[in-house]
C-alpha cells in the first residue's frame, strides 16, 4: 500500500513537470488566405512552433522584420514552420506582398514578454 502511494505521488509530481513542458513545445497555426495572416496577432509560449500554411491561390512568404526567420515562396497548401525560443514580440510580413503583416507575441515561462 505504501509503495502504491509513493508511486502515485511520484507520478503526480512528474505530471506537474511534464505537462507544462508539453504545453510549451506544442504548436500553433497561422493560415494565409485572401492576402491576410489569420490570426494576425498570435500569443504563444516560448518553445512553441508556429506553422504558417498558404491557403491562397498565389504564392506567399513569411519573413521577420528583423530577418530572424524567412520562408521560401509557398504555393497553395504549402507550409513553413519556425520555433520561437525567446520571449518577445516578432513582427513579420509577406516579402511578395509587403502590405500583409502579422505579429507573434512570445511569452516567457513566467508569462512576461521581453525583447
């Protein structure tokens, strides 16, 4: 009985550590359609991978204003992914259609945004 309680307590403690790590490394999606990024502003946790998918019928790109990330031209249904490891605010645009803009807000482990 005591071993079962210890195993349960250890399992519960392990779950408290693993669950936040899984949430941090999850994914988020941005859809490109009708010359827009949706959502245009996305808030995520550090360690999250964002995937942009082009649903438009013409090519688009995803490029950070500070050039931290840049995709190749994506045709219809093609995707590009980038993992954000540092808290901050990242503005991006389509280099083929510069009026298309978006922002990724990355929160640190404690929820703050610094950069």
